[in-house]
């Protein structure tokens, strides 16, 4: 039940928003640093900020979008930036708008995935694809033909790195937070961090799987802050600096403390949710999707003694 509630909350977008085709825009790639380029999501639902990290030997694509056609568009953009023939595909988490674009890449492209993210895919991946496809014809069109996820070329547990030539990318599995397999990517020479849904600008965090935990989410934010990134590329929304890490930590710490207080006073989970839904949106008036407080409070209530 908790998984179903989280999924419905995560997809609780206005019907009109779901009619907008979730298309990664070609010709809109921006250069963020010496090696890092980003195709911005332009705030379109079900479109991620796509990263392209170009080295002298290889190119890494972060979150290639939803479905084959978006993946093919991302590949064309990457080829405009580099003559490399070696490609790596990585994803911040398993959700369809981040991972299924891998279908648009040639078979020789190497998929690197955290073991926990692979577990998410095996247990939940196609369920999420089917749910996304059911939301609107526009989303279903992009997911047409997706019958599974690619097998990874390499699986790692907590951390690995890839030398692209003149630039190295660290891959760190930090979940469970948004999902069990949350993974971030730190481009060391450029000090750019792809933070996934673990830290975003102006939107409430989503507890999206049964494994989502506030304690490890906060620990993940601590680990991200220690990297010393200058620029952050969140999964969705505006690009940012490291200050959004502290904003998420402040919110999650305060919510965790308040839920714990209410639970210790004898409040039920439903009463606790009602209380924090009334209290927290006014504290963050500019943040979008306040309904996500429901899944967060329920997860924290179950997590705390």
C-alpha cells in the first residue's frame, strides 16, 4: 500500500501537464563547464535534465530520457559534442523518464549501474513503465516498445569511477532516499554533481519506494556536501549550486523531528500527516508539489520508533 501511495503521489500532476509530450529537446544543449553539457528539461513533466560528460577517450550520458526516441535524440546531441565512439550510460535512479532512453543507444554502449538500482529495476521497473504509460497517450507514445531494461555492462556496490580521458567521474550509490538505488555522479575536474532527485530546486522531495528512508536520505545529503561541488544538476528543474543540499537537509531534518514528536505524543499516522500537511507548506511557500509531504510523513512515521 505504501508503495502504491508513493507512486500515485509522485505522478500527481495536473491532467493538462500530462498531455505535454515528454520530449528531450534537440539543439538546446548548454555547456555548463569544460567537460559537462546539459540538455535542460525546460520544466516539462517526465523529462529529466540530461547530462553529457565529454572526455578525450569516451563520453558519459547521465539520464538519457524516456523511451527509444528520446534516447536517440540524446545520442545525436552527444555526437555533436564529441567524436568519441565509446559511450557510457548511467542513471540517477530507475524511473522510466531517466532510464528507458538507454534503448536509443547502440548495443556497444556500456551501462554501469549500482546493484541496488538493478534490484529496483528487477522488482519494480516494468511496473513503473506500465504506470507511466497509463498516465496519458503522450507518455505511452514515448514508452512504446519498451519491454525491459538493458542488462548492465558493470554493476558496483557503493562506488566506482570512470576515466573518460582528461576527466574522471565518480559514481556513488547513496540511497535509499528517493529510491533504493539512488546514484549520484561527481565530475571531479569540473566539480559538477548530478544529484538526481536527492537534491532539487524548489520542489518537495518524493519518497517514492517502500525502501525510502529519511535517515539515509539525510546521510546522502551529508555525503554529497563533502564532495565540494560548485554546480549541481538536479534530476528535474533549474540548475543550482550546493545550497540546495542544505535546503533539503533542513526540510527533512525538521520534518523528521516533527513527525517523531507527534508520534511520541500518541498521534496516529493519519493525524500526523494531517498536522504536517498544515504546518510545512507555509514554511516553504515557493516549493512545488506539497502533496509529497504525505508520503514523506508516512515513511518517516513508519521509520521512527
